[in-house]
């Protein structure tokens, strides 16, 4: 009951009914940070950005972790639940390597250790127990040699350096990939998925997961109500076991958000599938697609990030493109008009992109951080609580 009441409060806040800090407007995971597919300079490759529904995160070149925005679940990792208007440093460590964020956060340090904080009412922090209420400080999760992480609605997914895949938390619709869709089956510690040791990358959606293997094959499991698994169906059934998507062996990057799924192939082509009611797949229509469908004819895409209802993507020339829902200016195009196909965002030299709920974050090749879209809970890190319709530099992170 407490959890339900808190979610109702979050929804009211996000809608502007109240004026105190809010959480997520829609249930779902943090949309995924873009997966890098081409070579970058060593310095930019080590800098990271991530966006949850109403919070932002950055890892600087020196390995320090910074967080800002909504903090109702302690998801900023700052030891409390107070909202932050400006990027604030998380602890004193300079060893952070990557982060995935939602109502709870997972982060890996350069030494391969895994850390978690935020909400834990279904054991999604992997600490061996479930406990309602915020866990506002990073705590170490058992195990070593972790490589990549992803968060969904009350569940977590991670890869180790040996290519093994691990999940824990809520098993709604079989999101844990353990072969059963029993929601009551919850793993409070990381539990291995099968025996394969050739997993390469993961992307976590609201209640589903996409994953790549080293041979370039694409796999999916979990919920499939809008065809987001890419298996050719739009059923409301659970798919609790990793299932191969098609037969292609040239997938290189993946991203999953609120309803869309995206992927890039080795030839630089961009593909999309899943829910498309507002043109969020970038295909020029509003029809759901249950199999990977090519976005345009371009062949120079290098990274993609899925939002709640849209996408952001980078081309090899450093240009940034956006499409989908745009009510808060989250596409960065200077207006609030929906786009059903990729549209170029002004500026150049873009290197990485992340998409939150109604806002976007980006990193340029010169190391500068940028934000735009909704700023209801200071998720832009600009201290002004004002929406931005075009990319705006986060001065305090420079």
C-alpha cells in the first residue's frame, strides 16, 4: 500500500499538480545510454552519461560520479532523498566506469566491483533481501569482474567479463530470463541465466531485455505486449527464456526504452520495433512493428538511445538526430512538435547520447555535457527549473 501511494504521489507531481520533488511519471526502467559502436578517443570513451526518468548522471574522465534531479527513492546515491538542482558528486571515489539508472541504480567500478542503491522492495539491489524504502548510499553487490549493467522496473541485469549473464529482482513477465514467468519468483542476489558465456551487451526496457552475443546474434525475453521483443507477435504473454530474434549475425548495438526497441547493424543501418503510437520508432508511421524494421536508408548510424516514446541517435559524422514524442522539447529541435522520422538536432561533434523521461542528455567530443527537454525536477542540472527546447550546456560539469 505504501508503494502504491508513493507511485500516485509521483504521478501527481510529474503532472504538475504539486510542486515538490517528483519521481517517475511512467512506470518503466531508465532508458538506456547509447551503445558505442565505433572507435573513440580514450578520454571520451571513459566519460559516461545516463538518464533515468527524472534524474541525470555523469562519470567524468577522472572516474568521479555525479548525480542530479529527482531523488525520492535515494537514487542519486547521496545518502538522503533530497532533490539536487546541480550535479553533485557521489562519494569521493574516482573509480567509476559505467552506470544504469531508474528508481534504483547499478554501477560498476573500474576494478570490476558492482554497486547498487535506490529502491529495493523486490530485491532489485541484489543485496540478499528485499526492503521497502530508500537505500540512498551505494552498497557493494557480491561477486567480481562485472562489466555491464541494466535496470528495469524492479529488476536488474548484468554481464560479467567472462561473458556470463546474471539477473535478479522482480520476475514480472519473465523479465529475469530464468525460464519461468512467476512474478512471485524473485532472486534477491545475482543469479546466472543459463550456462552461456558468450554474451556481449544488454539493453533493458520496461519489462523486457535485449541482448547481443559475441557472434552478432540478437536475443530477447520478457514482456511483449507491443511486439518489443521483435519475435513477430504482439501478444501479452510472458517470454521467460532468451529467444533469438531472426537469424542475422551482424547486430552491433541495442537500446530499449518505454515502448520502443532499437538496434544498429555492422553496416551502420538503424532498425526499430515495438510500440509506435506516436511515431516513436522513427519509421514515418504510427503502426506497431513486431519485427526489426529498417529506419530509412541511411548507413552511417553509430549509436542509439531509446526514450519512453522516441529515440535519439548519432551518426558517424558527429551529427545528432531525434524523433518521437516532443511535448517538453525533449527532441531538442526548438519546438514541441512530434517527429515521426529522424530529424537533425543543431550542433556538431556529438559523441554520446542518453534519453530520460521527457529530457535528453548528451556529451560532445570536446568533453562538454549538454541537456534539454523537461526540467520539472531539475533533471537538466541547470538549476533554473525551466524547460529547454534546444541543447544547453551543463556549465557546472565542465
